[in-house]
């Protein structure tokens, strides 16, 4: 029987597990979407939702509680400035777990855990990446033209 045995151990001792969960929650707050294994995603979901609840409170005490758990001041600032405003009228259920398949090396079940409403942020990241690649391709083409060769060819 598993009476009074809450939470999963994730195959780690207490200090390692606490550090892992703090790192994952901090990364989730900063990036708004991270890929991890399904058991880890399920383990950080209540912690991430608790952080959003602290952000919605907005008091100094709540800010200090969040700062004592999150690992970076940037994560605390983002939590209290943008994320808490996004979920201001929502009573819970701030995260989503999307299963993505299995990892190549060890066949572990993988998933994305993300905050609701982060789709726009992901779209903006993709757009910035494509713009950066276009600029890089244009710079390579220009450099190749200056050298007198076609892009992708080497001049001897």
C-alpha cells in the first residue's frame, strides 16, 4: 500500500530530485515550453502551477516565496510581470502536457510541458529563426559573389 507516499522519486535521492525539479520549473517559466520525459513533466506540473498562483497573488511575501524556489531573478520577474497577468482570470490548469513519442537512445516516453497561451511565443521564435537563416543565406550569397564563385562552391 502507498499510504502517505505522495510524489514520485524519479530514481533520485532527495537533494538531487529537488534540484532537478527546481531546474525544470525555472526553465519552464523562462522558456514557457520544455521537452522532458513524461514522469518528470507530471512531477513538475503541480510545482509550476503553484508558482503561477504565487505570481497571481503579487504580494511581497509571494515574490519572496517564488524567489526562494526559482533559480534566477529573471524567472521571478517574468513570473510576476507577464505570466501572472496572462492567467489572471483563470482558476487553475495553467499547463499542458503534449506527448511527443519516444527518445532515440533509450526509448523513454517524451513530452512537451508548456503554459497555455505560449503558442504565440513559439510562433515568434520560429519566425525569428527563419529570418535569421534567411539573413545568413543572403550574407553567404553576397560573400560568394564578392569572391567570384557560386554559393556552395570553393574557389581554388
